[in-house]
C-alpha cells in the first residue's frame, strides 16, 4: 500500500494542494476551519511530509550542524539539551560531529555539514584553528558556543563570563582562610581568562607569592597528574581550583591516593557544575556556568542570524554562580596555611 500524498490530504480535506502546504508550513494566512480540516485529514491518513521534497521547495534542510570539541566531556550534555530544546521549538534538528574524531581521522567534518547544506552551524567548545570552519562561517550562519574562539566576521559568540567565575572560585577559597592556592589551568582563550583572573585575585589579596599555576589537559588523568605534581612540592597548596569538573575529579583521586582528606587537608573547586559534581560520593564545590542557558541562547542567536545574516556579530556572556558543596572548607591546622 502506497503512503498517502499531499494530493490525498487535499482531496480528503476538500482544499487545494497549495493550501495544504500553507497549513503544514504553519502559515497564519489560512482560515481556522480550513486549517482544522487539513490537520484532521493529515491525522486520518497518517500523512508524513517528504522531508527531502520540502527541503528542495523551501531551499532549507531544517538541520543545524553542531561540531563539539570532545563528546566525552559531560559539560556538553546540558549545553546540548538547551541547544536542542530551542532548535526543536523552531522545527530544526541537530546533526552532531565530534571534533576529537576530526583530529584522529585527520579530516574536518565541518565540510560534511556544508555538503549536507545545513541551515546553520554551531561550534561548541574550544576547537583547533580550522580553515574549513572559517570557510563555512563565510557561507552559512554560524555561532560559537561555550568558547571564545575562533573570532570570525558575522559569527556570534555565546559563552560564560569566565573571569567572573574564576573570581568566585578564588575568592571563595581565600575567604575560607586559604593562602597557598593552586590553579590547574586549561587551554585556549577560556583557559587564559580563568588563569589570568585567578592570578589577579591572588595579587589583589597580597597572595601573589603563594599562588601556583600548573597546566592541565582538561581530562581526569590531566587533573590527577597536575595535582600529584602540586602535592609533591615542599610547600604544597592547601587548596586547588581546577579548570573544569573532570580535572577536579582527577585532583580528588590524587589527594586520596596520597592520603589527604578532602576538605580537611585539601580543598578543591571545579568548574562547570556538571552531573559529576552532583554525584553524592564526589559532591564537588564548583562554578555553575549556566550551560543550559548558553545552549538556548546560542540556538536563539543562530535563529536570529538565519533571519538576518548581515547583522553585526555579538558576544553574549552568561553570569556564573558558585555551588558550595563538600570539597571546600577552612584549612586544617596540619595544613600549615
């Protein structure tokens, strides 16, 4: 049995094919009784629009390409949820590609998105410099979400206020009485902003000489190794502010292996407020960077840019907050703060 066609719907509803098309596109130029008749016919016949045909007629695919830095990072889960919820409200669907896979395969999946003629592109997280992304952004509406780079003409950036978030974390530790504080730094512009603000706050409180920065690679293993280095120093820190929650989990593992109690012997602060930080046996103090809100705002920016590709690029920042949980406290007497 052949599937119903738009002609069948028109005949059942007693209207023209063009009027059925208007109803299916959500046009407000159709009278209420005609709309009801068409929708009833669609339901009775089980009609489903041919997506490929609709794409040809509208010159749109109703898809958005989303290129993520690394699918293993749980921070992206809530951002994608916010992104998808807003796109879905507007009848658009996401196509995902993993930037880490790009690097492993030695190819750029951004070109796949342009070949598929997506309506827009969203780059999520800090991605390596990409000529393909630069080329795509010149051809289709593009937004960067959760990162500060690349900065491209007519490309909006929706991110967290990383400097404010780093200030919240550092001042929290100082307020608890910590003086020897270390920062496990991240990469790219975001990593630089958080590191620089950490150093600024420590300097403002007269603690520049007791501030330590060590580089991490944003993974649990990277956080573990960085913390082992920090805790092996003659004057070990009494608190560590990690670039993200994953690195903070690695720091927690390192502290436990070295026989230190958290937070009695060592306080830890993460960043992102991912589901990891809310696990009861971890219960990390962390900076909530509003990832769901970043996703929704990035989707709205893309929708606005699809409607008006020539409007000036914007930088939109969400305001972070501090979630105080179980990994921070005043330095104990044995810590020699």
